[in-house]
C-alpha cells in the first residue's frame, strides 16, 4: 500500500477560552483525498476544533499544519496561501440572501482573483454543475430547499479549487432522502476530484456512509476517546460508551 499523504496535522492542540480548557493536548492526522469526520456529544469541542482548524481561533498550545504550514502563525501572503487551500460550508449555508447562488460563488472569485468576467461566470456555473444546481444558478437562496442550500454552499466552498473542504453538520435539518443524496455528493467529489473533506457531524447514518476515518471527542476528558473506521469502532472498541454510541444504544441496555 502506498503511503498516504498527510494534508492536515494537528499536534498537541490545547484549545481554551481564557481559563476554560475545551480540548486538552489532542493530536491526529487527516490524509489527502479522504473523508474525515469529527464527532462527539454536545459540549465536546467539535465546533471549537473546527474553528481552530480553519484559523478563526489560535491554539492555547500546539499547532495545526495545513499541508505543512502552521495556520496560526502564518501572516500576510503565507497565510493567504494557506487559506486558499480550503473552503468552508457552514451548517446554515451562510449564503448571501440578496444574491443569486451564481453571484454567491462569483463573489469569492471577485475577492480573491483577477479573472475576467466571462471566466468567473464559467467557473461559477461549473461549480454549480458539480453539485447538480446548474439549472438553478439565477435563484436566490430563499427559493432553494434545505438540501439545495447545502449544495450551493459546497459549490461556493469549491470556488477556488481547494484541496480541502470543511463541512459543519451538513445533514442537519435534512430529511433522510435528501441527506443520503448529500452523502453521495460528498463521496463523489472526494473520489472524482480528490478533495479532502473534514466533516463535523453526529448523524450516524451519514457517518457510516461517508467516513473513511472518525475521531470522537469527549467533553469530560477533553480528549479524543476513539479514532478509526466507524465499523471498527462499532464492533471492536474497548470503550463501552463508544460501542453504545455507534450502535445507537441506551446506557441502560442489557
């Protein structure tokens, strides 16, 4: 088996809000072209970890390397280079309501490139085609269903052809069929384009469908309590709570 390239390396990360430690000395690698899922209960630090990985927060200790570069310490052109390597699709979609979805994608290109108008239009439409929304390019976000908004947010996250896409709870609020369709899209984009996905999720059906590897955070220990393939953790974890979680069982099960 060829060695998998590490595209994200989290080393001894401690995340804290003043004196309140949320994550304590955690480390893990994300491999290029894989779907990596972060999960855990409420208050376990999933969102905090995501915000550190995309450079919104600085670690109290440790570092986060994006393709070998420390996102927390980088400045100027180096930081811009790191940021251009990934896109982010937030749980709500965070689309600009007064713009069509094509204009939402174009805005990224207008801000970060000097391409001519026709090139920006072509790229915007090509990204929408990748997520199955090319016929809806001129619709406003208010005219889209929940699933379509999620797809449009992914299209915008792909505007600059990033190597990595971060997704925050992509299946939240979706019916099972729409959620399954979105899972299929994530798998297709990962396999066909080689995009690395880092996904925050607690939806078990989605996790089993898309994840190559997961980490499970624990709010009590502030550590990673499980890491591996979902099926392996479901069947073989030596931590009872982890097995209960992946088997969707109550603590009171006999």
